[in-house]
C-alpha cells in the first residue's frame, strides 16, 4: 500500500491497510492507523498521530513546525482522530510549549482547500472549515461549528458548538454556541437558526431559546447578572445551559455580543 515513489522513514508506525500514494513524504515518529488514504504529494512529519479512515488530498502539509517565533524545537504533538477529510493544500501544525504542546482534531471534520490549523488549536468533531478558512494559534472550536470560506479566527478565540461563521469574516472575540456571525470585528447577527433546526428542535423551543438569549444579552445589565435571573437559571433547555456554561467559562478574548447591544 506504499507507492514506490513515496519516501517513508523507517521510524514510523503505519497500518498495512493505509494507502501511501505517489510522492508522499512520511517523517520520523509518525503514527498512522487503519484505512487512511494519502492520495499523493502529502507531507506528514513531526510527532503526528493519525487514527483511522482519514483522507488526505494532494499537497497537504500535516505536522510541520509551528509558525511561532517562540517555538524552540520542543517536542510537541499533533493528534488527529478518525473519518476526517483534508482537501488540497491544507496545513496543520503541532503544539508549542506555550499552549500545552498539543494540537488536537476530533472526528468527522472537513477541511476544505487551503484551510489552516495553527499550533495548539483544539477542534472537536463534525467541524467544517471551508476554503481558505484560517485559525490562529490556541483557537478552540466545539462540535458541529462551521467556518465559511476565507474567514479568519484570532488567536485564543473560542467558537461554540453549532456556531456559524460567515465567509470572509474576521473574528476576534468568542462566539457563543449556536451563534451566527458575519463581518469583520462585528457583533453577532443572530442565532444559527438553520443549525438549531438541523438539530431537530421545534419552532417553540427555538423561540424560547431566542427569548432567553435576548434576556442574557440585554444591555441594561451585565451578562453575569442577566444569567442569574430566575427565568434564565431555571431553564431546562439544553442549549441554554450550554450557552451559560460557555459564558461562565474562562475567556481570554472576551465575548462577542449581539447587534442590539
């Protein structure tokens, strides 16, 4: 399953069911699991571990050194789960000592042409990065989030689950779960209603979520105080609990609020 033109280090661990296509380069220390397909001209280097059934299209660069001037050849890692698809010219870097030494990608993600995952990013499962979407270092993206083409995410920003980032957007503060964002350093536009519907929520539940979100982000008081209001704290809606948990957790960049704020 290794093409004669591929260059594969002897110090690797590659399952026999994985296909290494023409002109691929696999460096020392790489571990690749079952059923992966490196189509051609794919570079995998560094302390990179790849689980099962991933696809890598031509000219992907996976595990090359971080684009961080503070990086000093420390032993750091890139961990990739299963069933992900990396289209042409995707780049993914490992971690650094300043970010815990790990870049981590979950399962069932799609990285479209030219998208970039920088050092120390954590990407959960079912995430989509459209063409040329770019993550700076230390970005965290939760399950089922979608980033539109040519969007750029500032370092240390968190993107909540089921959030939608429109194409050509620039994000410099955290985006709450189910948030919809478009623009350059703008406010949230609304909730990602399409994502909520795809999740199977009824119109009544979605309307209740919208009402509670309006209370949480009401500009007449702080978000912290708004969360403490009984109608919010007593809500049994899972999605509201997830938003509150997100808002109560540590934020290095601050929270993107709504336009009416």
